[in-house]
C-alpha cells in the first residue's frame, strides 16, 4: 500500500461476526437434526402404544360379546 494513513482502514479484514454466524447456523442445523430424530422415535413409540391400545379395546369388546353370546346360548332353547 502506498500513501499515508492507516493500512487497517484500506485493507479488507476477516470479520469474526461472519464466522460466528456460520458456526451458529451449523450448530442450529445439528440441533434441529437431533430434534427431528428424537421426534421420529417418539412418533414410532406412539404408534406402538396406539396399536396396543386398539388391541386392548378389541380384546375387551370380544370378551363382552363372547359373554353376551354365551348368555344367549344358555338362555336359549331348553
């Protein structure tokens, strides 16, 4: 550089804010990825619980219907 004055006013320099912003973006991307994986696991667990719940409901309905049919058969023709 030729001429009087400070070289820091004329030469470009790397700004720490840009690097910090990029690092923050990368960290946030990793965090969102982790949250997404956790949500997928939670959804899978909820699906399993839902299947078990429906099987329990159908089982209870089956027992009630079986008892009703058994009562009708016993009460029927004698």
